[in-house]
């Protein structure tokens, strides 16, 4: 959502009660094993999967109407980073705010990000990023980034312009804001216009063109398993694997892998520039711009777009496996 892609030719459960949710949380370790580590029914900050170590997490368990934890998150506001590309580099139309109308915990274990249109046709929404920017696998190990998310329950013409996303940026971007895409971006989940499709993408190298075919990136997409992406909770995950040679990046939805990129697909300098450092995580709900407009076939949002339909985030967790030195990820220790 910063100085990012235009997507011109891009490939494009009901929630249990909190007592039941707590019981499921106690069993989630077994559930993860039985579903290949990925099939989580429902949980705030689920139990750590076998052979992984929890590095960081947030279950958004604060009181209704409160902002997300200031110990965990920065709140982005306005229409760009200081000195960065206008409209976050993607021609999205909203202004991000710290108002609880756009961004709040709902008191039911969710983060709620809501885009709102005012009487003059101006849109506001919410965007947050982790304080930490050191998420990366140890040498010879793996890192897993996972979130259980319900993208907005809206589709058809009413959904035109909606762009929910869960993604990362390389730490060297912070404070520079002009070195994208070389520093790397991992799109864990993107959805546009309420369609039943999740997209996962690596951005790297140079723009335009380069090893990652910018501004499109190296991406893939698929429908959400079982139920539509829009209006239903699904688990979106990304794994960064330094335990294999060549190293590999993998994307999942509800435990189903649908995309991968290997180190061998590009030159060493490009790979190292994108993956040779930590990343930070972002959650946001943009309106209009480089992804939704091509999906709709025209400029979005418009008079048919419905205001006020939120993205709900149940939890975000980061896990690490042991590396060749027996260590876990840099700076490990849960803070959620």
C-alpha cells in the first residue's frame, strides 16, 4: 500500500461464543497437528503449533471501542508516509485515521477496520503496522506469519473499491519510503471488490520490470476453501523458509498452499535485498486504486459502493522454527 504495484495484469464459520472459543483454544495445538498445522477453527492467539516457537502475537482482546495496543502497533494516518509517494503509491482514495469509527477493537476478540464515506463523498479508513520490524527466520530456520481474518461481508457493485490486505514490508523501507520494491514486500492476503479470491505476492527488485515483474510482482491467487472469502473467517499464512536450498517463500489459505517463490528464480543480489533483513507487518483496508480498479474495470469506489462494512481480524501470530544454531527468530518473545 505504499510505493507499490498497479496490478494492471494481476493474477488475480461462524464464530463460536467466547467460552467455546476458550475451549477450542485449549485444543488448538491438537487441531493444528490434525490439519497440517493450519486448520484453525477459531482462537485468539492459538496454541503454538508443534515444532514452532511463538515469536509475537496479538489477539485483539481489548475493550470495545479501544484502539489496538500501542505497544504492538503504529497507526498510520493521512494519505502518505512523510516524503513518500502520494496516495500511498497506489492511487487509493481514502484518508487513514486513528478515529475509532475507522479502527477499533470490538470487545469480542476482533480488530475492526471500517471504511466510511462522509456526506461529501470522502472516504476514511484504518491502517496499522507493527512496532517491530525484525521478523525474519533464523539461519537455517523458518518463519510463519499467520492471521485469521474476515474480509468485508460485501460483494457485487456494493463492494467496488474495497481492498483489504495483510502484508509485510522490509525494515529498510521505514524512514526511507523511496526504496520499494527492492527491500521486499510479502503480500500474505489481498482481496479486491468482494470477489471470492485471495491473492499472495512477492514484490522485489526494480520497478518497472526486474526479477519480480513489477509492478505486478510474482503472485498467484485462488478461491477461499469451503466458504467465500467475503464475510467468512479464513486463516491466511505465509512461510519464509531458510532451512532449504534454494530458500523458499510459501503462501497458504486454510492450510492449502497455493503459491511459492524460490530463491533460484532470481539473482542472488535481488533475493538478498528483499529477504536479507527483517520485515514488519501491516493490516489495512484501502478504498479504490491499483488493485480494485482493474478488477471492477473502472474507477472505484463509486456511488454504488457501500460504506461502513468492516474487515475483522481475529488474531495475528508470528512463529519461528529453530535454525542451524538452535536459535529462533531475532528478538523472539511474545508481546501480544
